[in-house]
């Protein structure tokens, strides 16, 4: 297999262990006594220095936003680049119990320019029957001009060190690349909402024997949602949505262990960040179904007519009374009404039950899920995964 100089030194499932069912599920290495955790930061190459990014500072949040906007993840053909908003970054990085010290930047000593970033946030994640306090690692970004200087390994070691200092020994992360060793490999699916724009920017192509007007008609959606009792989630719904979501997530092998505080943070609607809707039964006033998506635009690189793609990403959904197809079609109707160009979903949880029928098409992006210092018995099918990372 490909040489992973760095990852072969880390407590992660190694390719050589694949299929070895004798290895027990659980931590790969025991915790280190806190007194033995390295107290001082790892050494960076001499021109650079560590910095902690306080996203409550408008200036610093903007520096992070600009770094990611210009240097974060692009598709294989370099046509699109994620464009996380400042509000989204503050939401994603300030969940209950977050540590500012886990929002790590690298600056050029002389100019103080921010040239790299990596983050962690704490999350309780259940693997099988064990709830583990983990760090969710995200936003690893090295400026385009500093690639292949081996900055990423030292940044991963530094965030790991700072996580260890908080007595946390496991982590969860995703990547578009194959590393040792995915716990699951998922596929992105896309539902066109604005097919004309998606074709113009080169994401979609006109189908064979299809005209533009026929294509627009194919993806047309009603003006209003169809399900009685469909409404936005409100603060007073937090207890009921928590119960509904906790019960739903029980069936997955790996899933977040959300409590009411987590639901309040991650799922209460925040304009242009996260949208959440639920079905309140008109008779019983019981909350029977739930759906949510987050807003993550993409910069369109090199198109004359458009600079931004407005994209919604399926987040957590629960269907107990309304059929999945009807529930998710109502979400598409809402997203179209709010002028999104595309609705994206991974094939995780029960998503495959509605993807094809609601006219999603498979994307070219595969997403690999990883756990750090935690072995699970089998590689998971996407439908066994109940975790969506931002
Ligand atoms: C280009 O095909 C895809 C690109 C992306 C990612 S990579 C950088 C970016 O901006 N994307 C978001 C996006 C951009 C365009 C359309 C849908 C989603 C994903 Br995720 C899955 C795809 O299939």
C-alpha cells in the first residue's frame, strides 16, 4: 500500500491489521499520564510560529475566513473551493465545552500573516455501546504556497498534544483522501435545484437528448411544502427534538451522543448557517419527524457569470411518521425557495432510501471517515454511520 510515513507512526488502524478480528474494539493505546504529555508546543520550521485563533475577535475570525476562502479544499478539477462563512466558522467551533486552545494557527514570524490552521472541538461520540469523549478535528488548511513543507504532520501532532492536555485520547475526522484506515467510505449525492446555473458553471452537463427547458422542468419543485404540521424548529422544541434524535441515532454503530445542550447548539436554526424543520402532528401536537441542513457555499473558480454556488448539505433527519421521500422532498422545496443552487447529501444513515427517487445524482467526491486511537470491529457501511461532520 502507499507509504504513509506519518500515519504509520500514529495509533490508527493500520492496513496490515485490516480484517484481524482478534483485535478488540476500543482504544488502540492507553492514555498517557498527564504529567508525561509534552508540555511545550512542537517545533515549527524557523520562519513560523504558533498562534491561538480567537474567533470571537472579528479581526482574527476574518483572517481565518480569508485563509480558508483562498486555500481550503477544492474539487479534483479545481473548479470549486469551499467558502465557509464567518458565522458558520463561529458556530462550528464554539459548541458546548469548546477549547479556544484547540483553534490553532501558524503565522509567519516577521509578517504575522496567518498561513495555516487546524481545529478540534469536543464531542461525545458513541461507538457501538460505548460513549467516548472525542475531539472532532477539522479545517486543516495550509496556504497553497507552503504545501509539501511537511507542516500538516506537525500541526496534527500539535492539535493532538493539546487534546491530550484536556485528557481526551480519541478523535474523529474525515478526508477526501485514503489514509490508514477508514471506518467507512461514503459518497456525496447532489440534487440540482438551479440546473441552469449548475450547467453554466460546469458542475452538471445537459443530459443526452435533453434540452435546457426539459432539464429545468425535470428538477422543478412545488412552491409550498406539502406535509401538514411542517414548520421551523423553535427553542421550545429542543427537549422533544433531542428525544426524537437520540432514539433515531441508537440504530447506528457510530453516532453523536447529543444531549439537549448539543441539540440547542447544533440544530436550532441560525440564518445562513443551519436550518431545521419538524413535523408537529396537527392532532396530537407530537413531534414525529425532523429534518435539517447546513449552509456551505462554494467559490466558483473561473466562471464569467457566477462567483458563488449556494449549497445546502443534509445534516440530521428523522422520519417516524412521514415517509422519507415526502419529508425530504419538503426540505428540497424549502431549499429551492431559499434560492439554494444544489442540495448535497451523503449516503449515510437512511439517505439512500430517498436519493435516487428525489433525483439526486452521485458526485465524484468520496468522503472517508476516521477514528484516531479507537479500533472498531468492522469497516462500516454508510448506512451504519450516524455521524455528519461539518
Ligand atoms: C465538484 O464535485 C464535488 C465537489 C465537492 C466539494 S470539493 C470543493 C467544493 O466546493 N465542493 C462542494 C461542491 C461544489 C460543487 C458542487 C457540489 C458541491 C463535493 Br463535497 C462533492 C462533489 O461531487
